[in-house]
C-alpha cells in the first residue's frame, strides 16, 4: 500500500519551478502562508507550554509532509525547529534543497512519503498542509502520519472542505475566473469534510483540537483565521 496519487504527483512536478515565485502559480500559498505560520506557532506554544521567545520551537523535531518547495519548512526552521521535509515529487525536493542552501538553513529534505519513511525517533510536530486532498488513501495517509508522531505530539492539517461553496469559489473562481491556479489543480471529489477528517483521525489516536476556517477577504486581498470552514480550513490534532 502507498498514499501516492501519481496523477497528482505528475501535475505538481510540472509546477515545481514556480514554488518561490510569489506572483506565480503558487501565489495563493504565499498569500495565506503568514496566517498558517502564525496559527501553527501559537498552537505549538500553547500545547507545549513554551515561552514565546525568538526561537520558540528550539529542540522540537518537526516533519513537514508534502513540503513542496519548502514554504513552511523554512519558517519553521527559522523558529528553531529541527525540520525534516518530505515530498513524493523529486523536483520539489530539489528546489527546496537549493533554496534552503541559498538561505543557509539546515533542513533535512527527502523524496519520500510518510508510509515509507524510516526513522529512529518520532516527531513532536507534523505538518500536513494542503496535501491530504492530493493523496490516494486518506485513512492510510493519516495512519502513516500518526505512526510518526510522538505521544502528546501535535499534528496540523489544512485542506479544502467538500461543499458547493468550495466548488464555486476554490475551483470555478480560483482556477477558471481569477486564474490564481492552473485549471485542474484541484479535484472537488478529493476534498475532505471536517467531520470526515476528525472521524478518520480518531481511528488513529488523534484527538481534534479544533477546526478553524481560513477566510479570504477580496477587499483587503488578505487571509484571516475565522469560524467559516466552508472552503479552506486548518486544524490541529493531539496524539493520545
């Protein structure tokens, strides 16, 4: 068994050169990256009862699953975490390695998927952001990630809800009208409802720590965390 959806891998392999272009094909990720980082940082500080210093993630081991070009791995490293980034797309990992080296950041990047990753020690933190809607088997993917997480560790998941609103805005709006993303980036049938994510996670000893919406304001051209999870949402889970 594996969690790799090869059709999705081929799709993102073609876009790999675009990762660090804030006006390119991954523009939406660059736009909402600051609120994702803030959300992750705050939840980690609260969960592990850490003093909010310049490097609050010092001595914490973090795994970024589906790391792409390293848009989250790099800021997590700057916050002090010992970061491993994995992605099933070799081109993404190569881009991430080059960019990290250029910025003198020590990040362990590996072309791999969670079910095949061999480790000696489990992770304190796992990030699965904008990745579960691209895997072949959600249950096996969550199980594989949970197996890599320490007891009382925290896992973050961000994805898109499967609603009529998400179809109209995240696919028709973002891909066909606004041209934020290449047409075909998302498959609405692969979107995950929060209830489905929570139920799947519970099977693998992951307790939901809350679901929060990621909401776009077109007037301000900004993203914020809120209560509306009908399109994009982010969540955290604690390993029991």
